[in-house]
């Protein structure tokens, strides 16, 4: 019986092996097969994916769709088969588009999953071999080297300067130094289990050997993934608003249809006629094209975002981005470049910027760079495109890249001064030393913490001369160290000494003394250039950016100030300070906090909840497994495509393919545009449908047969859908990212949209009735119906031009800027005309041909809506200016 995973760190190595029924030579192949049968493969159990049929059915779980289906059934039962078919075509189109988009998002995420390494080095039957990670079982002996992904949870048996990046589980951005010693305390949190490594983490430095203690869903990663699968998805603002809109439309349909039906019966009209009239009113009240238009607009927006590295997993999440008020972002890799970079060097008694430093001028500068190259364990790596990179501790790769950027030939230096021995870094002395053989004996290179190294120095190299390290010189070094540290730079000191012979046993006491100080080097993970511009754009858009990081407070503040995230009057809070705050205290201070440092992923959930209690729409980034609950709790969870775990991506609404903060802002801007365009489409459809209701309602009250149900459906399908879709693709209005975010509870009818729908709908209805009354007075009932049918269709097409802006004049934004809308108007006008002009279609649509005079009346009345709305816009602008 294998002991519980949480207790392995309390056992010594031999007890661990005994408990796992294995040895240091590894398992046999036969035993591996038995354990695979017992424990299963070493992989996450994915949530059962929906079938195409299930996804298709899911699209119909929408009140507006259900109303449309009921209308289709009623139309079919009353022998209006054409009406019924038209409704069904629209509904099916909407469902198909929704399924297609969900499949695209899934495929994109599957591609991102392939970025992780699927292999591990294990010792089986006494031999080291490379196997698929999925075949690992408890008891396997696994080798780890710098750059490896940890394939399962391991108890370490051996390690040499092993450092592991565990940010995915703990949120700690710096690599954790590991040990093989047993730990006395039980119930330790993951971050304190220093003799274990966990699936999902990566080796950044050194090497190690460990025994597998847990695989698959039994790993720490698996436990969190299993817990996460039970979380409930929240409705997005768009889904909530559409549900509300559907509810209002349902009430409107029932009330209006009932009034018309009762009024008709009261007038003594036929029951069946009144039932058909009520159905036509119901059809008129429901914008059949709205679900399809919204789906298409969202799908096209998603495609555009994907081309800009933002992969949207659910269509409805696009609109939520547009209402984002708070963006909580990780620092490393999202706001910064995710690579330590040398910024400053202190040498020859003064500080130089990296650009000023020339290693080929002066002995001290050359020796300093040589030390950075030689006292360094990073390894060169070449990619398929022949670009050079380095694998190893981020600090050491930064030193190597600095030397390479300054024109040094790394391989030549390493060849001339080969490493003979080393004293690895440890956390007690905070130094690392390497021994190199040169033409004049042995060269000792040491780097480490400035205070620890300075205490072991007796001299200082200045230019060509070695000078005694006086108190004055030592104080100047300390001052330079403080100056760099105050800028949140990570500072390392470099020293050397020469020896003719080496001691028999290489120890710190024998070698790391009487050193000659050379210089200091200051590094930081610098902010992305595009991140600074993106944060400034957020400030202009009324969006607050919050930095959340596992790094130290000073480092976080330095970056936050450079990016203008931290403003005067703001405060920075550490994880320990956050732990001491009650929920009420956090809610009180949340508005002032712009930086959270040394926090764990668990703190993110508290931060999200505190902001949401303030009624804010919050976006949260995350890449680790423990980030998943916070990603789920936020309105927009944003996973990292490159560094993110599969669990984090799966919990997200959006995945960044480039892990770049600027991509979030691009997505927010696109979300704002999409929402505004959906609002335009809704305004166009509802004002048009209100015009149809006014026409039918008033006509019925006057005992006029103005329109038939097939007329309403044809207009809604042909003249509504294409222009509404083109309005949904309108270019963003000027200054869209200079407006404050709309509130999450704001309706589609805010910002004057509701009033515009009402007056524009009434206007369309009255103009259509005028056209009908002129036809009835001067021609015949059949001609009057045809004129009303033509007028209502053309009015809506002309009115689509008005909808492009509720405030700006059509003449200022340009008639022909939206070429798609002009094309939609032309196509719809052709289809609207063809059913009147072609004799074969006249009987189907219950219309008759019109002469030139009749067409003239129709077109004049239809175009009149443009100048009328322009006058109202002008009056509205003048009134707002006076205010």
C-alpha cells in the first residue's frame, strides 16, 4: 500500500523507496505495466466533450429562439408554410454558426496544448531511457535537467544546485532551490515542500533525480483540475441583456396580440382573420434576424481577435470585454518581457548603462565580462531557424545575453579558460565559484550577493591596477549597490583571484577568500514597450490596471511606476498584509490598491470578489493551475497561451497566444466596438419592427388590411437582416477608447438608444400609413397594400444609414464609408423590388405591379426619413451643447 502523497516529504529517501516498492535502479517493464493497470495513464482526465448534436441543441436554449419556433409552428398550422420555413431557416443558420465557432475555439486551444513536452527520462531495468510522460507510474525513477518540464509529482533522491520554477502552482515567480533532506513538519503547503517537485513545474537550473509519488489526477495539478470541473459558469452581460430583451419582447408580443385580437372580435371580424392578424403582429414584434446577426457579428469579431493573438472560447464573452472596468494582470511575461536583462554595471568606481559599456576597453571591463560568461551554468541552444537562446537560470541567461550583445565570443572564452572545478551556489553563503585553467595558472571566478562577496574581498580592480579595498572604496561599492537596488534591480557582485596551485579539497574557506572585487551588475525583467502604451490607452478609456505578482514589493513597484499603473496616492499590498485584512477591510481599501506583491494565486479570488462587490466588470489574467478559480470567478478570465497550464486555459474565457498585456487592450477595444455595433443592429431591428407594429396596429384599429404576415416576414428577412449585419460590421467610432466603460447593468437602450427606437419606429409606421392611405385614396386596395409593403421596406433601408451614429450627422461620417452597408442596401432593395416587378412572384406575395407615379410616391416617402432624423439629431446636439 502506497502512503498518501502529502506525507512523502516527511520520510527519508530509503523510506520513500520502500513505501513505493521500488529501488534506485528503477522498475521493471513488467512492474510498470501492472502499475499502469492499477493507477492509469499519467494524464489529466479531460471533461467529457459535447457532441456536435449536443452543441447544436445547446444553441436553442434561448428564449428568443423558442419564441421564433413557436411562431413557426403557429404559422405552419394556419397554412402559412412559407412564413414557417423562413423562420426555421433563420433559426438553423444561427445554430450552425454557434456550433462552428465553438469548434474553432476548441481546435485553437488543442493546438496550444501541443506546446508542452510529452517525454521524460526514466531509469527502468537499471537503464536510462526516454519514454512518453503518459506512461510514468508511481515508483518510476526520473532524471531532471535544466529546461525539463516536471512530468509527475516526485520526491527528490539526488539534486545538484537544483532550482525549479513552480509559478504554475504557487505563484512564486523566482525558481525554488530544492533539497533531498526529509522535512520534520507535516501538513506543509506545496511551496514549502522543498524536497519535492510537482507536475506542471519546470527545471530552471541544475539537475536532479526523483521517484514518482503521484501521477495523473492524483498529482497536485490533478487535484485542482478535479476541483475546478465542478465550478459553475457565469452568465456574461451580453447573455443577461439578451435574456432581458427576450423577456420584454415576449410580454410585448402577448399584450399587443391580445389587444388586437380582442379589438377585432369586438368589431365583429372573423376569428380566423384576427388570429392571423395577431400572428403577423407577433412576427412583427420579434426581430427574427437578431440572433443570427449577433452571432455573425460576434463570430467575425472573434476571427479578427484571433488574428491579433486573442483566442475567444465563447462568443458571448466578446461583448463582456467591451464593458471591462478593471484589468488585473500578472507582471512577469504579460507586462514585462519575461527575461531578466542587464540594465546597469558598476565598474572602475562608476555606474554605466548597458548601452555605454564596452568590454574591449580596459582590463577590468574585459575581466568582468569574462567572469559573467565563465561563472555561469546556462547552456546555448539553437532553434530550427538558427536563432540562439540560452537555457538555465534566468539570471545567468541574462548575464550571458549581455556578454553576447556586447560583442563577446562566448565559445572562444570558454575554450581558452576551460572549467576545471566548481563550488555550486547555496542559499547559506549566497555565492558561486568556478575554477578555470589559464596560461598563468588557475583563475578563480566568484559571483553572488554583494554584501556576502564584499566581505571576502581584500582588493579592487580599477582599470589595469589592483588596489587595496579601503573603507572609502567599500562604501562607494555599497552606495552603488543601494542605488541599483532602489531601482528594483537585482544586483550581483563579481570578484576573482589567481592561484598557482589548487588545494586538494576545494572548499569555500580555501578558495573564496582574499578575492579581488571587479564590479556589480544590475538586472531586471523590463516592461514591454507595447505594455506601457496599452496601459496609457486604458487610462484614457477609464479602465483601471492592477498589477498582481509573486515578486518582491520593490520590484513590482518599480515596474508599476514605469508603466504608470502605480499613481500618486495609490498603495501596494503584500500577500502577508492581505492575509491580515478582513473582507470588509479589503473592500474598503480595494480602490486604493494598484499593486499586489508576493501574493499567491489564492489571493486573486479575494481580489476578484472585492472588486465585484463594487459592481465592477473585472478581467483577470492567470497561467497557473491555482489561478483557475480566480479566472472562473472573474467576468473575463484570461489565460496565457505560451506559459499557461492547460487547466488555466480551460478555465479562461480568452487565451492570449502571445501572453502580452497589449493584446488584452486590443481585445477590449474590439469588444467595445462590437457592443456598440450590436447596439446599432438592435436599434435598427427594433425601430424597424416597431414601425411594422405601428403600421399593423393603427391599420387594424382603422379596419385597414395594410400588410399580410408574409410581407412582415419577407421585410424582416431581406431588408432587416443584411443591413443589420452590415451595421454590425461598422468601423469603430472616433474616440471609442476615450469613453468611460459602460456599467455592467446598463441596458441596450441606454445612451438615448431607447428613445431613438421609439420615435424612429413611430416615424416609420406613420410614413408607411401615409403611403397606404394615398394608395387607397387615389388607386385601389391592392395597390395601397403594395405601396405600403414597398414603402416599409425602403424606409428601413434608408433608415439604416441614420443608425450609423445616434449623435453624428450622416454627412459628417460619410455616406459611403461603410461599403458593406451600401452593398447590403443595394441587394435588399433589389430583392424587395423583384417580388413586386416580377409577375410570377406577385400572387405568392399578394402584391401587384406599380406604375412610375406610384413608385415616385414610395421612394419620396422612404427617403424623407433621412432628413427628418438629421433634423432631430441636430436639435439633440444643440441641446446637449447648451447643457
